[in-house]
């Protein structure tokens, strides 16, 4: 019996006969397909999977053996192994052993159906069931209550049954959980696809040394991070709900989550919603000045949150990652403490147009602090438009300095797409060492087929794609490399390229790199007034609406 399995492929081979010809065919079942997944309170998926089974047919056993089988079953929602006789007679007396791997069996985790009082013992990794003479059982099941094992249990845990000789020997193994979800394979799209994950951050389905559940409360999250052992894999699971209104995402905010974590950890602390993306959200909007500030964190990764309408500031963080999340605005600032360094923005998605005239993303420095090692991978950044006549700077990504002598360095943009805002796609000042890898920078009006400019808003008249101060002012963007991407629009001469490979531009006079060259292609992408067709967006950067994000980030659930 295999109630929760929908397909099995079998392979039958003949075992070498023994002298008493007690053993016959050995049947191995593999290629199991699941027809459902049951989410348990512990955060684990129950899915019994048969690994192997030995069946002893009645015709080939000696008269002293009662032909019996053991097979995968379920008891309620829990994975089980069922022992039963082939001919419907009582099971023979003997010792039936069930061996656990990956977890420790106890009276709370391994039970029988029906209850067998007085006949079970727990010996190390084994559960021993002893059936006496004269018992009337024709079958019984041993099952594992996976919901009490905890979400840090080894996901490869198994239970193996071994039948006594009186029942024909043989056995079977059941896997307690479905195989853990893996990262998606790279899709080739610009933007999120579930294939990127921050460095030194445990995969969400790894075995963790410690798992802590908290409410969507910054104080509780901070306390859990502060208590985390620096040498352990630690996961902080946030229960479904909504964060209270934050103190805003301005560049000098003290922080809603602040001053926890440490550099030099073996692993970053993973903070993620218990029930997947979309189950934990922020409140407020860019327009009302709401938002959240994450300040002076180190050795932490925050993955899977929904801040779609509001702003988030990452300030003075080190060895920090944020990703698989949506935002209204996302900025990084270095202006106090130990500055900003080694920050990853992984599949950060700003999917909605905003007409508030703000910069959608920024890396800024002040007070003589610098920012180094900021990477964007698999990101999607919709434009910001300003009202007609406004003199505001309104960029998709800005790197800049507001005071002091600090600089921005080590900026990496990979597998991402950025649409033109009213002023520029990328506005870079006091910036060095920029790498652009398999990314699209969509300048001019080309992106307005997806994000139309409404009446009363500034009409984009240029195509300031890679922009900055004039070269004559000496503020050069140096150490730039580009590979396998698209730069649709103008590239200012202040951008100094060390190397360019496989990168297409519509700028007819692009900068000359030290190594390689741009491929100029106006025939395909047209001038700044040409709007790209819907088929181009679908083929290159699918719209990351809620349905798509739920699909590509499903591994979080």
C-alpha cells in the first residue's frame, strides 16, 4: 500500500537461491512522484517515499515461515511502514526492528497503529517491536510523527524495517520528507528567477543547529540574532503577519532593526518568513514617508519579505544580505559606525512604477565613510517618474557622496534589469570598480511600453543610461567592466571601461575600453523614442507580479 504516491517504476531481479530456497524475487521501487505535500506545524513537508522492499512470496518459503511483507503506508498524514502477512493469517512471533537514521526515535516520535502496549522498546536508533506467541495481529504499522521532530531535523531522515526470519526476513525503508527544494536553474532572463542566493548563507532547507520562531516584530528578530551562536547555522523564522509602522527609511535613521550580529561568523544568520514570501509584510508607502531602517547589522541575511509599497534603508551594515523580497524603494548608506561593506542585494524586486520623483535605489556615502563591495544579482528595478517641471534628480540607481571624502567601490550588477527613470538609469559619482554582467539597462522611452508615462509627469527627452558628471570635472567612473549585457541608450564619457565583451549598446559613439569593444546595434533596439514591444519584455524580463514571484520563490515555503 502506498497511498500518497502516484507513480512508481519497478525493477525485478532474481536473487541467487539459498540452499533452502526461502527467498524469491527482490522488488525495488524507485522514481517516486508525489501527489501532495502536507505542511506541518514544524515547518517540514511529510512525504513517505519507498526506497526498497523485499517481498517473500508464499510459494517459495519453507513451512516454518509465515510469508509477510513490509511496505510504505501513511497513518493520518505521517509516513509509516506497514507489516502484514501475505495470506491474512496472524503475524508470527518474533522481534521486528525499525531503525532510524537522521533522528532519534522516542515514545513521542515513533508510534504504532494499532497501539501495541508493552511490546515496544527504544534502543538507541532502533525501535524494537516484540510480538508474542498467539497474537491475533494480521498487520500493524509503525509511523513517525514528523510534526514534533522540529524543522531542524535532517531532511534525509529515514526509517527502515527488518522482519524476523519467522516472517520471511526482508524489509523496507521510508524517507520521512520530500527532497528539499533546491535553487532553480538559471533562466537566462534579466531579473529574478529563483537561481540566486547570497554567499555564506545557509540554504533555507539546510539542517540548522538552531531554529527560532518569532513574531513579525523587529525587537524579537533582533534578540534572536543577538543570541545566535557565531559558530552555528541559525535560522530565525518569522511567523505570518505584518510589521508595525516603521520610523522611516531616511539616511540618518537610528534603525528599526539595529546593532546586532557580528563579522567573522561561520555562517550568516538566516532571517526568513516561516510560511514563505508574501506571508510577512511591511506597511506604509513611499508617499507617506513610511519605511524601515536596518542599521549596523553584521553577519545576517534577510530573505523573503514583502515591502512592496514602502522604503527600506540598509545603513552601515557589513557582511549583510537582503533578497528574494519586494520593495517600494531600497537604499544603502555608509555614514557612521564601521561604514558599509560586503552587502548583497539578491533578487531584490521593485516591480511597480512610482511617480514620487525619488531615486528607486541608491548607494550613498557621507561623513568621510565609504561603501565597498555592494552587489546586485537577479534584481528588477522599475522606474520612478517625477512631475513635469520638477528639478528633482530621479534616477533608477544612484551612487553618490553627500559630504566628506568617502567613495563607492566594488559595485557589481549581475543578471539584473533597470528601467529608465525621469533623469537616468544609473547616475554614478565618486565611484570606482563597477562590473556589469548579463544585465540590461533600458534607457530612453524603450521601457514605457511596460511603464507608461502618465499625463502631468515629466516626459523623458534623453536616454541617460550610464550617466555621471562630465569628464571635464574629473569625477570619473573608473575600473568599469561589462560583459554579455545590454546598454540601451547613452554612455557618458566619464565612464572609463577596462574591458567590454559581448555587450550591445545603442550609443553610436560609446567609450573605447582598454580591452574589447561594444557591439553597436540600433537596427534592433532603435533610438530613444522607440518603445520595445511586449514580446521583448516577455522574452527577456518577465513581469515579476505576485503570481510569478510566488512561483519562482516557492522554495521558501
